[in-house]
C-alpha cells in the first residue's frame, strides 16, 4: 500500500548510505533506478503488444 512505500524507500536509502564506499553507493542507486525504469518500459511495451493482439492489430 501507500505507507509501505515509505519503509521500502527508507530501507533502500539507509542500505545505500551504509554500503561502505562511494562506488557501492553510486552503483546501488544507479542500478536500482536504471533497472526499475527498464522493467517499467518492458512492462508497458508488453502490455501494448498484448492489447494490440487482442484488438486484431488495430491501434487507437
């Protein structure tokens, strides 16, 4: 739910800040955001493809 996002993000922030080195901090943050946005993009593309097939290939 909505409130669980706060604890999830705060855990991510604390783990990133206490990673032990700047390289790990930067790597953790960059990898999390890049992979998250990539996964969202793949999900959108797959969703569009499924809808297009269900509509017989027609797009709105």
